[in-house]
C-alpha cells in the first residue's frame, strides 16, 4: 500500500492509463490477478459473504494463504481505462479505518477487487449481537468518523463515499471498524465546487441526505448525514423506519430521526431521555452520559440544512474529547 501522503491523481488521461495502467497500480501497491487465479481462490465463487448494488463479495484464499474478500463488480460495460483510474485512486488511500485493497482483475469483461478479509463481517450483521457492548459501539462510531474524515479532508482528492450504511462498515477481529465499498464513490478536486452534481441518485433508502431528493449540490455533508443515521441505528438497535407506539391507541410509522428527536425534546420531567432510546441489549450496562452525547452528535449530523451539520473531523474531535471523560 502506498504512503498516505503520496499524491492521488484523479486526472489520468485515457491514453496514459491504457499505456501505463499496470505500472500505476503497481506503484499503488496493488497486484494484478488473473480471473483464473481468483476463481481458484474462491473455489469457483461459492462462498458468498456479502452483496450490494455494486456486486457480490466472496471469501477467498490467495496463493500466499492470505484470506481475502473478492468482490465481483457489476460493471461489465465499464471500460478498462475508467476502471483502472478508479482502482488506482482507491488503492492509494491508506488509513487504519479504511478497508485495504490488495489487488484487482480487469480481464475481458471481468472486473474484480481483492481486499483484506474482515473476521466479524459487517456492522449490520452484528447489531443484534450481545458482543457489541456500549464501549465497542462508541469505538465503532469514532473509528468510522476517522475513516470518513480522512476521505473528506486528508487525501488530496475529495472522496465522497455516497453509501455509508451498516453493511459498508466492516469489523476486524477486535471489532475495530473499517469503511468499505467505494463502488459509488465520487472523486473530485477539493477546490472544484462546480463539479458537485450527480447524474443519478445514489445511496441507500433511509440513509440518504435530503440533498439527493431535492437535487441540491452534493458535498461531503451527504456522508455526514448518512453517518448520523448509522450512529442512531447502532445506539437504538432500530431500523431507519419504525412503528412508534406512544400509547395503546397511537401506533404510527415514523422515521428513526423523528422518533429520537421527539424523545429528546419530550417531557421536561424526564430525568434521562436516553434511557428510552438505547438498544435494550445495553440497558443497565452502559455509560448513559457517553450514549447521550453520541446521540446528540448524531442528531446534529442529520440536520436538514447541510450547513448546520458538523464536518467529520469535528465529529472526531467531539468524540475524542468525550472518550476518556467520566460521567
């Protein structure tokens, strides 16, 4: 993997990429695999470990015995030059909270990505698990924020993930998070504010910022919004849409954001609103002060007005500040 300070060039010409694509990717620390190698590594693509709009992910064992995640992309019509340009940029991104890519395959119609394998799967697969105590959830929120802050603010290209959700946050053997799946990424020059529109809506229902719906300019704040939803889902253990029951006669479907806000802004006599919203799995076994702070930050992230949302680096600073404080 290249040094994180190495420039990321998103403006490689079609000619230069076709002439030197393999060299560029080798410089980024990526290995070029043949389709036959990856078919053998995955035992004929038999062990599926995940899927999404971008493709299907399989578990594989490489020739050097490393366990890998092999993603077979749904981009058969994508030109090799475009694919290599995107892979070269992703391959140069290097952060402890981003999935590390090891290699790729661009042979004929086949487009595959090879990356490190995450032992505990996705956050989505672990949300109902008793193994995710409040400390792990706090660390997952902090680590994910660090990974997104790096994408938005620390690498030379402006990288928008555009599909932040529990399925795209993977957990290693220590339950440390790594942001994955850049299939929907938007790569921009940081200073080019004019290049902020997309040809189509992207992301996953329930996690998408209002900018998508109203066709407003898209910035890094769309990822901030999605991150806020992820944190609310993780702390409450609920889905993005819930059936709220305030009394026996009042049952309605509302968004998770609305439900949490109503609880937070509800009865003045409530001594601790956070007790009403946290995942029952954590009840009686968590630091209420830290969970209250985490939910409050998440609610800032999901403000309708993107200018009212913090940046991911500001979120990191807030969480760091509260990480070691006692309530």
